[in-house]
C-alpha cells in the first residue's frame, strides 16, 4: 500500500518526481493524492501550466492555499505524508485567535498554512518532509535561530518529533552545490516516534540510525551535542528565544522530541561517483544560437568580464548623497566544468550580463546554460519544464526555485524503509 502524499508549494513537481518517479513507477512507494501550487506575484500561473501538463487530470489545486484552508478546507484529503518546499520568510508569531483555535502567524507567511492544516486535521498526517534554505537555522539576524525554534515549538505542540539536516547535494555526488535544510517530522502515533522516545542517547540516531544518517551518511561524530528546551508558548518563543545571543544554537544536524532539541555539526561521508557541470552539458551543435555570448558583450562596459571580475572602485550613493569605495572579489569565469556547478538562482535566464549567471566555454565559445542543462543540475527529467507557452527565462526561474530531485528520492526511500520496519525492530 503506497503512502498517501499531499504536496504543498508544488512548483513544477520536484517532490512528486522524487517520491513517485516520472513517469510514475509502477511499484511506487508513494502516491500524491492532492497537490497545490499558487504564485502570488504573477497573474499567469506558469508553474501550474507545467504541473497540469505533466500530471493531467490529477487532483491538483491552483488556488491560494490560504484561501483553500479558509474557505474549502474539506478538499484537502486525509494523508500520511505532507511535503513541501516553502518560502523563507519572517515566521514570527503575530497574534492569537479569539475562537480558541490556537496561535497564528502573519497572513501570507506560508509556514502558518502548514501549521493550520496540521492543527485542523482530525486525522493528522503521520509524517512531514519539508525543505527550505539553510539560513533558516540562524534567522533572523537580530534573534538567531528564532524562526526555526518557532517551527519546532509549533510541531512539538501538535505532537510531532522533528529531525533535520542541512544537505549539500554536491557532497553526495550530484552536479550542483545546492545547500538546503530538509526536515522530517513524526507524529506521536507512529512507531518511529515511539522508537525515538525509547532511545536514551540521541547520538546514535543522528550518527547512524536516523532517516538522514542512513540516506546521507556522515563521518563519525566529533563535535559536541548541544541540547536545550524550546518551550510551548509560541508567543514567548517568538519574542524571547535566544534573544541577544550572537549565534544560533541550531547546527546542521539535529533532533527535537518532547520540546527538547539535540543538535551538532556533522560532516558528509561519501565515496561514490561525483557528477560535474561538464557532465550535464548538451552537445555543442544542439545549443540554440541565442545562448552564445558575443565578444562585444564580454568586453563592453558593465559586460560579462566586468561583472564577473574583482572590483575596487569609488561609487556614489544618490539616496544619501555620499561617495564610498566598493570592493568585491572575482568569480571564476567561465565556470569550471570539472566540478559541481554553483547554486542555480532564479535570475539564471535571459541574455543580459550578470555576475551570478553561469557561463561555460564549449568548443572555444562562451555561452549561458540552456533550460535542459539547468534541469539536469537539479536532477529533473530532461525537458520537464518545456511548454509552448513557457519562455526559457521562466524555465530558468523554475529551476532557481526548485530542489534537487535526487535528494528527495534518497530521503523518501529511507523514510519508507523506516516506516516499514517490523515493530520488534523499531522498539529494540
């Protein structure tokens, strides 16, 4: 029986591909039974065009998830696993509800949509698998770690244990240096939660036994394990957690259960093959002409060479009417083909010169990366975002927002294996 999945903030379906495969594997361990994607900043919902093209007639919603929760909550089916890569925002607690429904955050902050679904579901999902940028662990700058603490406190109050890990895809053989935090959660009704309760030392779970330790192995723990209490009062957590401290207590690996967290810094252990930027390039003769960069665009004022190069120059701040000296280091230009790529950004598309867009040299000519190559850097199926109404620039934007599919695949497989362990093994 496959695990029933709800996919939030679905984008072009990275979580779904990682869990089900594409096309869907006949023996898939997971089945997405409902999904939602809505982009607030655009009238045309481009990502939904791709999603509906790839999964026609699926149970997919293109409405604002906040409106769904408020006006048609019943369309969200009961499910086993909730997944999503939600935006990095200000997760502070804004107010309390007078109707005794608990605490809420600011409208438009999508973590609180996840919290609302979990809170309102009578049959809560047993598992969560969520993704965000790794700065979540140390934001905001004036109260390091508060945002993640608010999430941990929210999940603790809803009956979940949480395991997290920062994963750089390139350190495990994938072709892009993309560092993201993934966290799983286990409801107190699950055998995994009961197993965690029985473990006296959480070190073994972080080191070797947990979902992340098995899917992305680490070197033997050498750093101190930091422990602490989160607290249950969300308003207090939001206003007081780690106040006036310079560093976040949360390291790149950790576990929280019953409001107590255990966290340490870990280092990857991987001895398999490594893919490089050069490995994903299409054949030279298949590159459309518009992706090649002219010598004029390289050399011109504010061109590629200038933007990629080091700078030490006077600049003028018009708003505050003063001169200052601006400095920055150079970037590799063109990008090295014998290593994993830099992180893809949402502004990767378009012809205009940019400091941050990738530029490669192939057959002696400089060029930008094609949408197909950007998909490969995120381990998506070839041409997954190809659509007659979608521009190459928008396809690049999709990949700048997407996750690395293979990371989800590895975590999902291990989560399934942990769920499927016989009870006698879970409680040892």
